[in-house]
C-alpha cells in the first residue's frame, strides 16, 4: 500500500512537471509578439531606435547613390556608449554588413553621410521586437522611386493635429512622390503630391485634421515614388511624444505593434583637466555687414568676442572699358600701377569695422566671372597667373604697409590673420579639370602668389601668412581634403602658413566629433612631414538640406551642433575657426546665421527680425572661453562635448550633453574655489547654482543641454546691466481702440548685482500704460521680468506711428535700452504705403544702437 502511494506521488509530480512545462511553453509563445522588423528605402542622416534580444542581429544593406564620402552607421547602447560602427566605402554598392548584439536592450542607430539609401533587416531569438524612426521637420527620411512604397504608422494623442510633408529641393524635374494619409479606421484622409523644383510646393505642405474622438490611436501614411529618380520625402506632425532638441519630432514605425518610446539610462562622466597649455584659439564669422548694419554687427562682434572674420574681396573694383579691356592695367604684372586699383570699399570696411574692433580677418581674394580677368582660373596661362599675383601683392601692401604705396598713405597698418584665395578650389577648378590637374593648376597659382609675397623686400609683407587651401565637399570621397593638403605641402610648403578647409557635410549631432577627427587627420599629415603649421577652418556649417527651417537653425539643435563642432575642433588643435554666418542671408532660405536678418522668409523661418537664436548664446560662451589658454581635457563619453580654458586664475568651461538622458558630471576643482554654473537657454544664460568646491564638484546636466561654468574669483565689478527684449507692432488698428503687448527686462550684469530700472520715455502719440513701470533689486538669477503694455490708439485714420520705449538703469545714466514700437490705424487705399513704411520700420531696428548712443550723448 505504501509502495502504491509512493508511485502515485511520483506520477503526480511527473504530471505536474509536464503541466508546468506546457504552461511555461504556452506563456513563452504568448511573449512572441511579432517577427523581427524589416524596412527599406531609408536615406542618409536618419535616426532609428530599436529593442533587440540577446544575440540579435541587424543586417544593413547599403545602396550607392551619387553621394559624398563614406557612409558611417553608428550604433549606441542604452548607456549612451558607442556600441559598434559600420562603415561603407563610397566605392561600395548593394553591400550587406551585419551588427551582432550580445546583450538585449534598447539601441540607437544613426546613418551618417550624404546621398545614399539603405535597408535594415533584423533577425534573432524570439522576442518582443520594437522599432521606431525619428521624423524631423524638413528632413527627408525615405528615398523612393517608381513602384517603391514605404508605410509608416504614428501615434496621435490630440483631438486636432497638423500633418506635414516635404520633399528636399533638387534641380531635377523627374523626382516626384505621393503621400497618402489614413486614419485608424483605414479611411483615406488626404493625398499629397510633391515635386522637387518649386520651393514653396516641395518644402512644406500641411493640413489640419480634427478627430472624431480623443482616444490615443494610430494613423499611417504611405510614401510612394512616381519616377525613375528617387524622391527624398519626409513626414511629421505637431504632436510630440519624444524629447528632441529640434523641438518638433515624430516617432514612426512600420506597424503599430512595434511602437515604443525609447528610454536611455543616465550616465556618469568624470572630466579631468590639464591646466598646463599655451594653446590659443580665435573664433569669427564668415559674413560681413552692409554699411547700414555696422552698428548691429559691432554690438554682436563685441558681445561674442569675435577675433577674426572670413572677409571676401574680389576684383570687381578693377574697371573695364566698353571694349572689355582693362582700364587700370599697365600690362606689366611685375609693376604695381597704384592708379589702377580702387581699394576704397576695402578701406571703409577696415577703418570703420575691423580696425575699430581689433579684428584680424582672413582676407579671401576671390574670383568670379565678372572680374577683371573673366577667364576661369582653371584655364589661366602664366601671364594671367602673374596678374593675379600682382593683385594679391597689392592687396597685402595696401593692408599691412600703407606707407610704401605710391603715393604713401598716412594711416596705421591693418591687422590681418592671413590672405586666402579661391575658397573651395577643388569645386572651382574641377569645373574644367580632373582632380590631379586641378591641384597642379592651384599649386602653380599658389607658387606665383607666394613667391611675390615671401620675396618682397619689406619684412611686413614677407611675414604675411598665406592660408590654403579651403577645400570643400567630398566629391571624390573622404580622402579629398587630406589629398589636396598633402599635395600642396609637398610642392609649396614654403608658401603655406595656415592649413585650412571648409566643412559642412555633417548633419547629425552624433557625428560632430568628426570635426575633431578631421583636425587630427590634418595634424597627422603635418607631423609626418615635419611641418609646424597653424590649422584653420574658414567656414563650417551643419547641413540640413535646402531649404532649412528654424526648427534646425533656430533651435537648441543648432546650439548643440555649433558648440560640439567648435569645441571638438579647438580641442584637437584648431587655431582659427569661422562660423558660417553671423546674420541670416537676405537672398536664400537657408537660415544659417546666429541672428535672423531683417527679411522674414516664412515658412522657412517664422522668427522675428534680428532675433538671437539659441546658437548665438552657445557662441557667446565659446567666445568667453577663448579669452584664455585652451586646456587639455579628457572624458569617457562620445556624446559629451567640453571646451575649457584658463585666464589668470579663472577656469571657464562649457559642457554639452548630446544624449537622450541626464548625465552626471564630476570635475576635480581645487578646494575653496568659487564655482558658478549657468544653463545656456534659448534666450541667454541662467544661473542655476553658486557653490564653493570641496575639491570635487558634482552636478547633473539634463538631456540636450549646455552648461557653462566659471571657476575662480572674478573681477570685483558688480555692476548691473539692463537688457530688454521684444518689439511692439500693431497694424490696422481702429482709432481710439485699445491694444496690448509685452516686452521683457532683465539684468545681464554681474551675478552679484542688483538692478533698479524704470521706463523713462515713450511715444507722445496715444495713451499709454505699463504694468509694472519700474522695478528694484532685479538680479541675473531672477531672469526676465515682463512688462504688459496697453495703448489707446490716436484718433486718426490712415496713419502710421513709430517710436521707442526707453528703459533705464536708475543707478547708471549711461545704461539704457529701447523697445521699438509701430502702430498703424485703419486704412483701405493706403495698405501698400503701410507695407512700405512697415518695411522701413523693420529696417530701422538696425539703427537701434545708433539712436541709443545719441540719446546718451545728449543726456
């Protein structure tokens, strides 16, 4: 009986075990949500997030299109570390390479490069696979041609939303695509047809949608190509579910069961500083103002601590007679005919701007088809090269040795960093010549110019630096810059003082470290050949396609990119670096400046005229840091950018977190050192902490943030500085109608200062009220105080009124600021005239500082 009982118990255990295994297998089957994801027709510079199992695999298939340089696929793990890097050479096409994931988790992949397409195919053990892509404003995601279709799902949370589509501008008629939008019930809600040549049509199309319910649901879009050429199409909506520094973004997925919101772990970064260094660096801008904007540019240049400019000059002042022959050339390129040159415009720019601000620009002597020698430089003969060398020599003498001009000019010499000619000569000379022939022609001209300058009997001329070669683009692959620079140094090293290139073929935040690697490549060439040369980058810029909206160039994205690119470059040995543009161009919809211009170009940019963008304030702290000697620093994160310097006993440091999660920073700082930590915000610096270092300072930087640290005892100046922001503009206002607006007042002076401010003057027209109209004890930490303005319009129709509200620092009669005001009363026939006056008023903002100085003078 007992034996039977034991057998029964054993059978029960076996059956229970079988039942448990069956249940476990059933539960395991329930975990399997879907097959591994697969997606095609993706284009360069896209970002994907995915969750994979242990021992999962990703196959990347690369498709060659005409593009510049190599394709670099960077994969980051959940801790923000670079997990793997897959590189496709520009000569490869239809190649497949694999990434193996040893550990399960969330990863991010960034496809860096230009003009290629690729597909992704995951495989591996059973797993609840997840996959999303990042849709960004005005950035293509798919390259699709005829009969190719991509389907993307996205989550909708709001009762109303706006759906956007765009096609990157291209000079080809045969790139077209269609986007169809479907709701959660598979109803076709809209169809968009996109070409690529009309800027207003291809750049952005949008439509507002109202949902029948407020539930969270998935809509989807199909993106289809219509021609044999690949359309480059992007989509996004104004309903963000994911934080990204552009401000707007959209998570897209191939089917709703793959959707997830990726999360990354907070990271810890230790920063070590070597305070022994003599490295100095200058920063500058590439654009130069029209004379009517000199007041504004002067203020910006001082504020940013700019030390150089890339200043373009050309041969346009050398006039030609009606028969096309030059009037001012004596046909002897070895005799300078001073009567044949008109340097008056250059004189005006140097005397009124560069000299006044102690700026030493890189003088770029350009060529264009309307110049004195209209023939293309790639086709010049010996005599034409000598003529160009004569011009370059005359320019140098005019700038640095005016006393030897005939007749002599009585003024001080002007400071210049170098002369530089034929910016991006590879792009210029390659119009007619193959690469090696192009380099040979450039070197021949360089030798002609260099010999004339370096052999000139005056020492000031001999010591003028020559900057070469300003190579731009990678149309022959990533070796382009190194190859040009190597060839130049081999043949004309004695005429090369500064090695330079233009770099703006990087787009993703995750690849800004490539700027530093570029500097290292050039430094390696110099070291291998035993050359001691300076390194410069006359122009650089992030690439966002044409056109590019303020969601890139007017957002925190651009601030992070600018700070990362410059800090990486300077840390690796850059001596002179020039930002692409200080103020937006008035003639192209690529809003790449630090400040908007007086021309509004919606929808490309909806920012008001003369608005300081977030990257302006990033450049501000770089300018402050560059006052001292650049320090050697080290950290263990590829998504943290750091730039530090020491001036006397003050250490200044900027730290940028280009990572999806918060980062803890620890820095050894001598015990007892005062430390002030600022956050670089979109409208300026905000003090977040003042402390005394116990020997190691420790703090957290949130995702996508830049911090600025000042370590040490600052100057005793504790004065306040009043800063006001905003403008008041009302149009088509009825007589005696009440309208309202707002502007801000802040103290941008010393951290310990207190500002007492008051509104002291306003226009005489209308009846005004301000709330508040004064304030006391405003500190920099307090940030902005907002003033509400109300006015009853004058009892006059068809009139335009302008003026200023003047706000003063009560304790400093010389410290005032102004808010521009314009108001127009109701009109009908005079609308066109108002438009003209409005435009004139907007331009009058540029006289802001001038008016301010005049008021102070008469005060």
